[in-house]
C-alpha cells in the first residue's frame, strides 16, 4: 500500500514537472511568434519569468536590456517606499498662525498651512476630502478665537523645493492630470476639471462650460477643435507649473461620453490657501491680504515669521492605503511624492534625483545590479527611464518575504486573470507582477515591449503570458 502511495506521489511530481516544462516551451514559442510579428519588427521585446518560490529563472529573453518601463516602475517605487518608510508611515499637515490674537479676535499675523508633501490631502479617495479638511480647519480657527485676519493665508510648500516635475517629462504630459507634479503642499491630487461641450459639426468650436472648482486666477485659452464622431478625447492642456495661463489644444469629439478633462493645478499650495481663504470669507472671517505661498514670499525675500501656535494637524492615510491606490489607479503624483519622501527620510535633499539615487542604492545593497536601474522618476512617466526586466523581476521576487508584502500585493490590478501592474506610454507597453497557474505553480512575470507599431499590442502580450495559465 505504501509503495502504491509513493508511486502515485512520484507520478504526480513527474506530471507537475512535465506540465511546467510544457508551459515554458509554449511560452518560448509564443514569445518567438511575437518577435516575428509585424508590430514588433522595429521593437525591443523582453520577458523574464521566475519561479516565485525559488527565484530560479524559468524563461528570459533580452532580460538584460534596459527598457522604458512606463508605469511598471511604480512596483519598484512602492516596494522601496514600504522598505524605507514603513507600511504605517503617514504624512502630517499642520495649520498654525504667526503673531498673536487680540481679545476681540483679530489675528495680528498670518495663518500658515504647513505641508509635508501629503499627496492625499483633499483627495476624494479618502476620508480627508476637500470639504472635510476645510471644515476641520474652520473649526480650529474658530476654536482659537480668530474672527478676522490682518495678514494672509500662506501655503507652506517649502519642504519639496520649487521643482515640481522631474527632468525628462514630456511637454505634452505636463499640464494634464496625469502629469501633475509634486508639491510640498499638495491639494485635491493637484488637479481640477474643465467641462467641455463639442460643437454640432467639425466646423464648430468646442465650448468651455466651466472649471470645477472655479479657478478665476487661471485664464483658459480655448484652441480646441470639434472632432468627428467617435474620435473621443484628443485634447491636452498646456499649463506649466506656477503659470496662470492654460492653452487647451487638440480635439473633443462629437458624441463623447464624458463631461471634460482633468488638468494639473499649476500651484497646488496657492490653490489650497486660496480655498481656505474663500471658505473663511463666506463665513464672515476676512483676511487683509491675498492668499500666497512660501515660494512666492521667498521670491520677494519675505520669510515666514516664527510660528506662534499650531491649531490643527491632519494625518494622511497610511502608506499601505496610499500604495493601494498608487498601484491600482497608477497615480503618477503619488510616485513622485514617495520618491522625494524617500530622500527626506534618508536625510537627503527632497529632490527627484536624490530619491532615485536612494532607491537605486537600496536595491544595489540587496544584490540588484545598479547599472540595470536607470531611474529618472518615481512613476515611470518619463520615457528616459531604463530598467531591465531581470532587475524588476528579481525585486518582485525578493519582496515576497517582507511583512508588508500582502499590502503591496493587494494594490496590484488584475489584468488577463493575473495580478500584474500595467505600464503604457508612447509606443511602450509593459506588465509586471505575479501569477499562480491552475496547478499551483507560482510565477514572477515582467514583460516589456518598446517601440512597437500599430495598436492592440496588449492582446499579443497576453497571448504570450497565457502560456503560463
């Protein structure tokens, strides 16, 4: 009886081995078919598949060639943030005042909103939504006995310096919601909406209905053309950081099923201070001076006076919660903020370059070849990022043993029946993550194609990955 059971066990093991071998052979065949496809004629295609249990390379091709990652880079940024900041890390935003409050409630000074870079402040995804934050601040101001402000409301964005967007980002992206840069005082994920209405024909102009919320300090220059039915959204906002003029260019198709576009807020710290000032004005609490920011004051050699009293502190969600949306919805702002925060936590200047340097050195210390990690930003929006599929796959393998891995894994989207992060920029498509097949074999997968032609490439990438099911 024991012999029969042992023999059955051997047959099962052999069956699993043969099945796994067949999958890899089929994978190689599908990969080579894609290489020969007309869409890949001028492309670079790379694939790295590891056994998720042992880390053994099961299949790899062009795995040592650095490729533009698009948003798959977010997996490395998130993993680094978990490792350096910790899964319970939270940002803190403080409301304070300078000067003193008279017996009749006049603040002889300024209100200051001190940012720590929290990219979730005022975001609709969490409890600290815009109205909730403003309500808390108003309550704190009233509790402090302030009825009138003789100074101004200052958005202190100084922690991250003045460069909001990484070097290497594309001009067409900057100004749109997905190209929103960082801010030491972020607000509403550094974006606002512009509602549009197409004309009745391609000869008609597109009508700008409104901005939500209203942004009277930004001039919208409408150069949009009405697109033919079915052409959809081909519109872009050209709005540089700190500018107050937005050029809307491109086309807005007839019959489109959405109300408008989302645009990057050029100065989130100013907008945050502006919203608080506007709210207080509606409640009868006036300010003598216009809203401003630490950056604007510094331009005029006007430092912020010493703080007299902190009256409110708002904590962000934990990194685990932030990472969930970062990976699930691929929010570029979060990646850039986390990279700068990693630098700050490591005692370095809060710059993108220092964050990237810290990230690369961290994984180099873990045995990853640092020359395989040419990282320019935290989100992968830069077409200048170059990371090998081997390096990314090995990082994904290593993090499985970490205590925070379950939180990381939870945020990975599901595509093609696999837990994999997608990445898409111009002529780049990539996927990185994990898969468990029907027999229980677990894989780490990174596939990336650069400079392909045509459309519909993801179906062909999935056809390769399907061999692991």
